[in-house]
C-alpha cells in the first residue's frame, strides 16, 4: 500500500519565507497539501474549524516563534488546549531565525514539538521531515 503523503500547515508571518517554503516543499513532491497561516491565531482558527475533519488537519506544522497577533508560544499554549480534541498525531516543528538558547530550552517544555529548526531551511531538511513522518 502506498504511504499517504503528509498534510502541511505553515504558520509564519514572513511572506517571503512562506513562498520559498511552499515552493520547496512542493518541489519535494512529498506533501499532500500545504496550508499557510500568517500568525498563530490564524493557525489555531484553522485547526479549530477542522477538528471534525481529520482529513483536513495537518500531519506536520512548521511554526515560527516571532509573529504579530499570536506568536509561536501562544500558538503552542492554545494547541495544548485543543490537543485532546484532535483525532490524529500532529508533529510540530519550530522553524525560526532565533538562535536564542532560551528559545531552544523553552521549546523542550512542549512535548508536541518534534524539532527546532533554524532558518534558512533547505530542501534536504524538508525532505527528511516529510519522509520521516508516518501518516
């Protein structure tokens, strides 16, 4: 049986990064669908609206930390509250330009985080993540 391709949600306020990430992920041919949100609040809204549509929910979230409206930490807190209603595993990767050691340490407090990736993110990294996640 063919393994399903993961659905991806990118939560990042940087339009240039989102554009490049979507192009790069699409070029791997490994993602079923890529949805983009401009900040944490949009990301949480998207998840909330699709709680009863597991086929619309992402398998992987690429989450920026520094965003207006709701940052990555706010998203993670809100995600924690939603997690019990989500019917499938979602792997969250922090993707940020922050190399602040405190951010790395803080990210380890959230069990839902699979990894901490520092921008820029190259095709090989997206390839590893997309092929490593079982759907």
